[in-house]
C-alpha cells in the first residue's frame, strides 16, 4: 500500500514538476541547492552504502602529500565495472581498490577523497557530468575538490598524467556540472548542475514528443 501510494504521488506531481522545471533558471551548476532528502543512492546505482563505510579499515598505502596521492593513482588502471565485475555500476571499498589497483572513476575518486581527508584537507567527493569526457551525456563521472592554502583545487583522478590531475577549481569548473556531493563530515548536497541535467532531459523529451 505504501509503495502504491508513493507511485501515485510521484505520478500526480510529475507533470507539475516538469512545468516548474521549465521556468527554473540555473545560474551556476556548482551552486548547492539543498542537503535535504539526499541519500547515497542519488550518487549512482552502485552507491548504496553510507559514506562513512568507505573510511573503515586501515589503508596500506602511505601518502604524505597531494603529489603522493596523484602519483599512486597514475599507476592504477581504469577499467569499467562491466569488465571488472560484470555489473553496470559497482562502488569498490578503497581498500579493495588498493588491492586490485583497477576500477572506474568513482573507485579512483573514493580512494583519493579518503586519502585527502586522512591528510587533513577539507575535501568533497562529487558526481555529475564531465564534458571533456565525451561519450554518453547521461553517463555520470566522479571527481574530488579539496582546499589547500585557502584555495580550492579539483583533482581529476582518472587522468594518468600527474601534471594535469590537479587544477585550480576556477580553471576547471566550466568542464564539470556537479549533481551531488559529500564532504568530509559526510554531509550530502545536491547542486544546480542536477537541475540543468533534468532541464536538458525534459527538453529532449519534448522534442521527441513533438
């Protein structure tokens, strides 16, 4: 009965939401929208653990700097979940990733996020769109933003060139549209980039229906 009621409410408000969505103006995809009603599942199909779980256990990789984090990641192999686990989306624990040294973007990003937090940096894990990646517009990507010397930097964990992995956020922000993020206190947020994504999907739906 509860499931049916939820489906009915979703069906009832869906046309209203679509109407409101057309009139929402997105000024900055990076701007946080809300931290309410955000769950790990919003980050991707393979994200069903609470985020403190990714910090459990003792890491065997010792790092002393951001450069050490980047250097270790350059020696890991990017491999899709379909090839590695025969699943469409699977989020590895960072200690598993340390053992396999293989994984996709969120596996790289989760490990980098954990190590930066362990080093004492304010760091956030993001999922959303990376426009430079090309390919499927609906495909999600994961990356990390951290603060060093009062300046924000973006760490792109799947780039295998050490010198290109870290950029000032002001230089990198146009290449990304965040949907959701989680910080080092495990506070989750949605961003205007997700509204932009929904607006684009609604526009495409109207075009197909015309």
